[in-house]
C-alpha cells in the first residue's frame, strides 16, 4: 500500500447478525462518519450486499489485519478467520445458526484485538439471542459474552453493568437480563454499591469531573418508609451512604416514577439535576431512556477492561434488506466510543 496512507489504532465495529440490519447500519454509519480510525469487522460479501441495500457505491478494502492502513474512500473490512462460508445464503429476517456463529466470531476476534492493545474501542452492531443459541453460544447476549472473554487468569469475571444513554439521560442498571423475581433477590447492598462506583468511574472517564448520581428505589414511592417494601431501608440506602463515604456524590433512594424526570437534561428549560441514574431493574431503567427515542440511544458496557458501545435497538428483522435502516444510534455509539477511549 502507499506510504502516505495513514495508520492509526482502530475503532472496531462488528457486523452483528448478518440476517438483520447490523451490516446496513454499519456501512451507512461509516459512509457518514468516514473516520480514519474506523474499521468494520465481518464478512466482506455481507458488507458489499449491505452497501447495495443502502444505495452506496463504495469499493471495499479487505484488510489482512485490523490495524492495517486503508486506501482513501474505501470501506475498510477486516474479515477474521473462522467465519461461516455460506452467510449470503442465509435468508434475511430469519434466525440463522450460521449468522449467530458469525456474529459471535466477530465479537471474539474484535475483543481479542482490543485486549491485545491493537484497537482503541469496540462498537457492536445488534445480534440476535436466538441465533446465538442456535449456534451453540452459551451466552444470552453481548454483555455476558464480553464478560466471559475478559475473565482474569483465574476465570473470575469482571463485574459489569449496562448503561443506556442519550443526549438527555444516562441510566446504569443494577440487574440486567434476569427474571424480575430473580432481580429483586439480587438487590443487595454490595451490588448496589458496586454499581454506583462503576457508574462514577465511567462518568469520570468520560470527562465529568464530579458526577452527580441519583439512585432509584425499587418499590413504589421508594418504599414509603417501609410501608411498600423494605429493600430501600435494608440495602439501597446503606449502599448510598457507603458510596458517599468513599467520595461519590450519590443520593437517594428516590421514587422511581419521578427520578428520571429530575435527571433528564434538556436545556435551557430543563437542566438535569443528575448526571446519571442508577436503576434497580432492566425495565425500570430502560423504559424512560427508550421512551425519549432509540434513534440516539447508546448501550455501554461498564466494568470491562475495554470500551464497548452499541446502538440502542435490535436486529430489526422486519426491515432487513430494505435499505430503510437508520444509522443514527450507531453513529451515536461511535461518537461515545471515541469519547470514552480518548
């Protein structure tokens, strides 16, 4: 390649499920972003098809290594070894074991690059949990797979949390993909404290010098002094007190039905009182963020020894291949990955 082609530590964007909109929003985001640090990870044929779907005419540069330099105005694709050979034969909009296997292989390869220090951050296109399961992948989603890949030499898993964020609201979850009955049992002082500390560290890393963290209660009216439940008294308030003793600006527990409105940052008429809300359960925290719009929403995995972001939506099988996929959330995920890895 020409000597004037610049090389930089790349930001890796994985393909996601080849039968969904992941490849389409990946190529559309690259076409709008054109960042010299951005590399796509996946099957070159799938990405070429996605370019056609999105009405984009771009040459594809297939890279031998993820950090190879890229010729100007070429879609840069690193195709890791071990991808299934028949991805283009899989029907769009359907669960496919081959697509699940390919998605997992891209995640594994990109994560290995980042753990080895050869990449800057990881942005992941949507995957389908049923396709992962069909491929024999023993993890329900990105978060759990990444956690396993980042285990220490003694196979201890890093404590991870999900943060969903947009321009107006950031929410960090104490519990994620478990049944609601199990989630309530997982609300302990130690887990809530750990979540607060992980959120504080992530916000500082993103450039907020003194994060203000609100902690939601679990029960209606934050338990109303024990009238509607004792979790706030027994577990959540003690965790907040311990966090404050460690220098974290945490407050609460606040009534879950109002704290998100208080934290929403929509200036000039409504500057948010908090920089993030720690929510107790998946739906408690994600409904208010997604209600504000998934177009700019970003999912961030906190607690990993690497930066990982993703769009705030799924594979959208119903519109795969139609060229109607909106890359806005993917572009927001790319921007946040750059901010967090600066």
